[in-house]
């Protein structure tokens, strides 16, 4: 099985967030294990949680920072 982490730092729901969501929904679950890393109170985080996707909470938003990579470990 291939593990994939989808990192998204935006809080809004736009094209990139929709693309990540559709990709996770479309990947065969018996071949891929997808995890979303997103900020709390973000649209993708909320949608992922409501559909029971694995989610890693990012503490900050905007540009990717070293602190966010520490969250993903």
C-alpha cells in the first residue's frame, strides 16, 4: 500500500482544496492510504473530518513553515 500525505495550508474552499478532496475520494483505498494535513477551522479540515478521513492538524496557516513540518512527523 502506498501512503500519501496531502498538505494544504488554506482555510478557504477553492480549487486546490476541491482537487485534494476529489483525489482522495477517487484513489483506490485498497492501494492508497491518504492523510490530509490542514489547519483547524479550515474548509478542507472540516470536510475531511466529517467524512472520517485521517487528518493531521497544522498549527498555522499561509506559507509552509518548519513548525508545520514538525506537526506532520
